[in-house]
């Protein structure tokens, strides 16, 4: 598709391009234009040219689907009149999303292009805190009066429906207070003279403007809503959050958790759009913290120099013991972190969870200890003087390490949550570092006991 | 809430419970009943009793929101007539979801309770492969003929709308082939005599019945659809996937990725509902594989016994070098795995990605090497005879390890994808094990070269 359009562009066959665009979904056109932005061989003036070939009624939709770099490039190429047309056609929450990514001079141009009413609403949404329900809502919803008949309501929807973001769910307000909710289908299937207040549902679930957006998104998963009303402290309706914004929040939240769990500072830009210095910066902080804390393993190991001087073979099992501990701890902490994120595990389950992990670790560690003990005994039977003691040391160390790392791995995320920290930081990297210290300490102590017993240490 | 209802239940005040239920959202009632199922002090017959207090028109909805254990318990308590009423009221895709979790005898009872038409449709959906679009679709959608007028269409919707899962998006078919799509609002705002074919959008995006459900879910994120039509090979429409099912797929997929990335076999049950043996089983396989592969680190370490016999301090830096390598590799592989999952990174970007990670690793490793080199020089200045050589060895090893682990960490997920493996398996645990071998090998080699140079080795 890209190459076809590029060919047509070179031969100046704009009519053909226009027809191709007309047959495509807005999101696909946006992705295609994005490719033109990313391709360095395309002249920069050609993207605005392509954009102007779009039908007026889809241009704003296509614009909303593009990423912020491309949007900025286009805004800079637009005349004031073009920008005004786009801003007129954009849904309010998309306008706000765009504004949030732009530098101040571009924001000023966009706000100037909006009409007075839109400008007021943009400013209202922008003043909510970054991760609040208010910041992701739109003020473009359809409200009805409870005294309307179904017919009056339909007439009102016909009148205002086309410029609002969603009309599938309608809200009933009285003195700006939210009193009911109903679907477009409820109105369509009602008799003309039925009163709205008789067909509406009056138990309305709503969220406060300051509610955390991740909590709001989780309500969409739970209740399967298409949209969710946002109200202020006095239960006055101020906007709605739509399901597509909730889906974006869920995906962003998951991406953020994946980053944090790999000890990377979260970053809202995509992989390729982030420069190497920004990438390096977001990774280096945690690496430094983890490295410095590794000083503790260094001190522990130093203290047991006598043990591995007498039994040098002990050193070669250090990586295996440490990795097993790290992996076991990571398994537990990941499951608990995910459980907390999905609201399945709470701090009140603390002892239940730790006890469960303890029992699991007994099963897991027994199997690993037996398999490894046997393997080591067979491998070192003829190669060293004390194969049984070596196998026993490793097997006991595995049991101690696995149990300890699973218990620590399950406790720390819940404790983090309790201390109002993000449980995701208690993931693999930090758990590995903490567990390393413990497992080496256990390993060398067990080795010292076993080998002193046979007089080697 | 739980305690209130429990009190009322004990005092047999069923009327009050009924009123409480009437004021609650169906999902919340389901969560409450779930608590009664989970609470061991509640008698088992009390759950069916509570369920029977629900209004007939919400009972099926509440039932659909419960988890499969509770559903099974209720089905076993239901009379045939009660079961039939529930199955009648359930949306078809919910019925199929329930059936997929039940043992054969319960499935037989459910299918027997359904009317002939529903039974046929259930069987049709059940025959699609597990992760296909067909398996998550519903056949309850509203279709229109292109020759209908807006008024005829509205009458038809009033006639069938209430029993279909979604009517916000309507599909136009001709000889069962999908030819158009429009929204309920399009019809409401059209003139009575407008023809459907004139107001419908005729570029319809659809998916094949056999399309992977994760791909289908990603289309919802991309296009912000409320529902997506599913067609067979001949473009005949067979059903729709609704956004709530797509959201569930996205959440399940993320949970699965979190599990795989922590070396846990994915499990569809929640944490608490999985028994300890099943938990142990899903964790033990990868632990064993990773442990056995750690034999390689063992062999490498054995080979360099001479080095750490001469310079025992070398042993104490092993954990730090290994962990830094593991963490750096994990950062890169996590970002790439997530990029692949979000369809941002493809195999065609292989060299671009590896080169980017290479440049990032140079920045990261230089900073870490300098910080650690200085720290070690200061710490060991008066404690050992060759503080500079020690600091140099560690600094060089950090540089080599970080670069190598970032390059390996970025390559393996893309190679896995190319080999049709799930990139998520190339996450922290496996990367750590692979990187450990390489980093120890590099570390001991660098140490040998540096210390032979000053005649210690």
C-alpha cells in the first residue's frame, strides 16, 4: 500500500490517492501517513499534501489516530483556517490528548483555533491531575431531563447526537446532578409517550473526578460499561470516560508494569521514538542501585573465603544457587504483583498468601533438591573425594534457598502495596538482589556445617 | 455489605435482602454471592437460597458474572426449570464461556435446557479452535437488509433488539454475505424513508472465524470498535465479537505474558483458586530446565579455579557481574517482548533494534564501569595489593557484560518470534541463565589477562 501511494504521489495522480483513502478505515490511513512521516526519503512537504487529499469529514478522525510527532509536523504546516476546521471536528478528549503532548507554542495555536465554548471545556479538563478520571474524560455526552417523553428524547438526540462522542448511553440529570442512565435502545424500544424517568435505571455507578484512572479502567473490565459518568464532589455530572480511553489506560498500565518489573523507569513513548540517551537514562538508575546493593553479596562472599579456599568446587555452584533463588523469588513476586494489579490479592490476605507460598516452596524445593542431589552425586562420584557431602550441601542449600526466596518474593509486593509503593518495583531485579544475599549466606553456612562435620573445614 | 446480608440471612429477613440486591449492580451482586461461596462458615444451601431472591430479569446477568466453581455449585442446586430460565436469559457467548469450564455431565444438562435453535448455535461456536475468533464470538447480532428504510429498520430493531447482545452496531447482509455496517444513531438520525444502503458504510472491516483471538483483540485497540463482525471463508457473516470479550482477551494475554516472563506455565485460574500442587507443577518445569542449564556456568567456573585460587577476591565480584548482566539483558528483552506484543517491533527491524541496543549499552556500561571502578578502587585501596588492577578488571568486565547482555537480550525475543515461538519465553529467567555463562566467561578471561600482565597469574 505504501509503495502504491508513493508511486501515485510521484506521478502526481492525486485523484487515485484520494480514491484509495476513501476506501480505507481512518485508523489505517493514519498508519499509512505515519509511514510517510517515518520514511526519510519522502520530502517533508509531501505529508501535508497527502493529508489535504483526505475527505473533510474524515480528516479530523485520521488526525486523532496519528502519533504526536506527526501531528505536530502537520499542525506546523496547517494554515489557521485548516487547523480551526480540524479542531472543530475533533472529539474534545482527543483534542485534550493532543494538547498534552505538544510544546507551549503549538498548544497556544490549538487553543486559539477552538471556539469559546470548546476552549472553556479544554481548560476545565486540563486542570485535573495527571492520572485522574477528570484528565481522561470528555465533556461531550448527551444528557436528558427526567420529564422528557421517549419521543422528545429521540428528537433531542437527533438534534445533538452527531457532535457528541457517544450516544449509546444517555445520562439523565436534574439541576446538573446525575439521577439516571439508559441506553439508546431503551428509548428506541419505548413507546413515544413513555417518560424517561420511568424507563431509566436510577442506580447509576459513577466515579469522582479525582479517582485514579487505573481504578476507573478496572471498572470497565468489571462492569462491561461502554462509558462511565464522572461527577464532582456534589454529584454534579461533569463528563464521561469512554471505553476506548479505558482500554488505552489498561494497555499503558500493563506496559508500565512490564517496564517497572524489568527495572526500567516507565516511558510513554514507543521504543523506536525514544532516543538512545533517554533509553539509557531510564535504565541506568535501577542498575546503579542494584549494583551498589550487590556490595552486600561481596561482603558475604569475602567472609567465607576460607570455605571456598578449602573446597574450591563450592564456587562453581554459586551461580546455580543464586539463579534458582532469583527465579523462584521472581515467580512468586510476579504472581503476587499481578494478583494485586487485578485486585485479586489484598494486604488482608498476607498470611494466607505467605503460607500458601511456603507450602508450594516445600514441594518445589524437594523435587529440585532430589534431582540436583542425584545429578551432582553421579557427576562427581569419581572426580572428588566427598561426592555425597557435596550433593548433600547443594540439596540442602536448594531447599533453604527456594523456601526463603518464595516467602520473601510473596511478602515484599504486599508490603510495598501497604506502604503505598507500587508493588511492581518488588519484581525480579530487586528480588534477585535481595535473594542473592540470603541464598549465598545460607549456602556458605550450610557448606561450613557439612564440611566441618567431616573435618575438611 | 457481606456482614449485613449475612445478618439478614440469619434472621431470615429475605425481603430486606431482596431490596438490597435490587439496588445493586449485577456485577456487584455476583461478587457478593461469590464471597458467600468462598466463606466456609456459610452453609452450602444458603447460596442457592440467596440466588433465588434475585429478580428474574437480573438473575442470568448475575450468574454470568460469577466464576465457574460458583456457577457449577448453583447449576447442581437448580431444578431443570430454573436452569432453563437462566439459559434462556443468558447471552449466547456467556453460555458458551460457561460450558467451556464445566465437566461433561453439567454441559449435558445445560445443552438439554437450551431450546433447539440455541443448542445449534452453541454447538456451532464450540467447534471453532480454542484461540480463534469463532470461539469468542456470539451469534446474537442484529442484521438488516439493504433495501430496508430507516423506519423499517427501527421497527425490526424494536422487534428483535431486546434479545440480542448488542444493537449499537448493526450489520447489513445480502444472501448472508456482509455488505455494510451502520450505527443505531445513524438510523435514529436518518429520515424515515432513507434506504439503509444509502446510509450504511460499505467498507466493513471483519475477521475470519479462524483468526487468532489476540489479533482480534488488538484490532479493538486499534480501531476503537464496539463490535467486530466475524465471517467465514466465503465472507458470509457468522457472528460478532463484542468489546467486553476483547478486553478480557487483552487482560488474559497480559497475565499470560507476565507468567511466562517469570518462567511460570500460564494458568487460567486465579491465584487463590489454584491448588498448591498445580502451582508447584506450573513452576517446577522451567526451574529444572534453568537449573540443568546452569551446569554450563559450573563447568566454566571450574575451569578458572586457578584464577580465583590466586586472587580469591575475584569470587566476591561474581554475583555483582552476573546480576548486572542479568538485569541488563532483562531490560532489553522485556522492552523488545512488549514491543512485539504491541505490534511495534517486527523481525524486519532486527538490525535496527540490535544496533540501537548496542549504542544504549555503550552509554549504560560506561557509566556503570566508571562508578564501580572508582568505588572499588577506594574500597580496596588499603586492603589489597593491586587495587587499580582489581578496579580495572571489574570495570572492563562490566563493559563487556553489559554490551553482550543487551545485544543478546534484544536478539533472542525477535529470533523466537521468527521461529514461531512465543517471544515471552525469552524473558528474564532464560536470558539470565544465558547471560550468566557469557558474563562469567568474559569476567574470568579479562581477569586472567589483567592479572597475568602484572605476573600474579
